[in-house]
C-alpha cells in the first residue's frame, strides 16, 4: 500500500479561517460542496468538520496532488469528506455529472485557481457551475482580482507580472470579465467581500 506524505501550502494555512467564516455565512445549509482545484487538500480537511452536515467533495486536475488530498482525507475523522476525483475544469463534462454524489451538489468552491490557470479553465469552471448548480445554488471564488481594469494595490500588480512571466496564459483576472462570463452561464453576482492580503471572496448565485 502506497503511503502519501501530505503536502502543506502556507497560503492555505493563512487564509483558511477567513474563508471558513465566509463559507459558513453563504453556503446552502445542506447538500454536497464540490471543491474544484483542491490543491494539497488542506482546505477540504479543515472545512469539512466545521461545515456539517454538508458533504465536501474535493477534486483536482494535477494528478500529483491527488495523493496529498487522499492523505488529508484519511487524517480527517469525518465520513462527510469524500474521496477526491480527478477533474479538469475546462472539460465539457465533469466526473460528478457522470457519477453524481449521493447528496446533490448545492455549491461549488474554487480557491486560488483562476489566476494560476489559463482563462479557458475559468470559463470551464463557470460553465460547469452553470450546468451543475441547482437554482439558488452558489459558486464561491477566492483570490486576487482587478476591478474596472485596475489592480487594487501595487502588490497585486507585481504578483500579476510574476504570474505572466511564468506563463503568459496566467494572470490576475478582472472581476468585470469574470462577472460577464458568469452571467452568460446563468450565474449572477451575489456578493463581493474584502478579504485579508488584498484578496476577494466573490459569490455567484445560480438563477432559476
């Protein structure tokens, strides 16, 4: 049996409490929360016990991280934390559509992905949310954003340059562009919440 060593991301440790506070206020009270791009799995392990009775479905595109998520799942004493699934947000059909969880997905959470991925991944995420979420379901996004085409602080502009230097398809997205793409998928902007370290919590609601 292969034993995985769980990975730890410092950013996940820093932001988890602030994000949890928002999730406790905005998520539907029941159902399964699908986390797209779970990374190391730290958020899934931390959030699940705090968000009972909701179930938490982690997922990840990077196969190298699946083992870390599995290890965090094993270390969490909660039957509500489901095994991770491989999921590419840009795919036209997601695994959870082919094999839905026992308790229907009522919300989708995506933390720190769309600026470290091609824009096609962000569009795929919004399209998937439009397909999967029920009327009144929520999509929660967390990360840095430009607003009105302008960076909110100089540090975000520096971060944006560093991302594009690593990959020209990456970069801090403009919230107006995200909102327009979301609207095309039947998702309306519900809340924008200022978060620590110049990040935003952005909450979309699926219309009927």
